C-alpha cells in the first residue's frame, strides 16, 4: 500500500520549517510521497491577511519543485466555499483507494483538532503525525494522544523534528518592516515575494 504524507496549511507563505517537518516525516515513517495541500478558504483564520489561493499555491510549488518526493495538490484551492479536512480526505481516498494517508500537524493542533469540522471523520480517514515542539512536553503530548485514541480510536504518532522557530506570520511582519526574510524561505519563494511585492504594508 502506498504511504502518502499530507502537509496541509495556509502557506502564507510556505517556509523552511514546513519543508523540514515534511522531510522528517517522510524519513521517519518511510513515506512514499509528501502531498502539500494549500487550503482554499481558511475559514478559521482572519482572511484579510491571506493571499489568494493561487498565489499561495504557486509559492508552494516553487518551494517543493526540487524535491522528487514532494508534490502539490490544488484540491482545496480549486474548491469553492469553505474547505474541510475530512472532505479533502474523502476525495483523496475516492481517487486513490489503495493509499494510506498520514496527516502531518503541529503540536498545538493536537489540542485544536476537536474544534475542526467532523474530527471523528478526520481520525477515521488518516493516521496523524504530530510534530513535537519545545513549548509542549512529550509527556503532555502523549497524554493528549492517549485521550484522542480513547475517544476517537485515532491512530496518532509523535513526529520528532528540530524545533524551528519560524512562522508565516513572522515572515509577513518582517517584510512589512523592511527586514530580510532570506534563508527563512526557499530562494525561489524569496524571489517571488520580492518580485511581486507581497506582504508590503499598505
């Protein structure tokens, strides 16, 4: 059975941290591929700062094109209205019935996922890989994992990665302030942001 990791997110913009976590997930869990899925309408975020899906997807493609194990899906960007993880998983299973999916998320999302639409369907549709972060102890994460496993019969594993203090919001703020974001994003993404004057203050 093919094993595919899913790296979902707003990617506003995608940065080095996303890529490192994805590569670590591929390595630790022997995944055949990592599928990056930029979200379409991020209904749980303030949309005022979110660039159009096509722009975020283009940056994601630029960031991942050199890795033969990375691919980008437009499944959510091309969907009208709100996009929900459980619906995306259903669509992926319909198209690829012989594939096992591993959804990669940050430690904070282990506590937030019950607020997502139909969490029970998310857990039924994939394995979860939760990245360990310094601000969450392994003991706390294991306790939360045990709770979710008991409640939802979820399949959840800890993903051990370097603690990379980079965020998309930090990058956007740096651009607004006129500071360099070189080495925080891949060179191709850096060039795209500069060329298109993205995230500049009004």
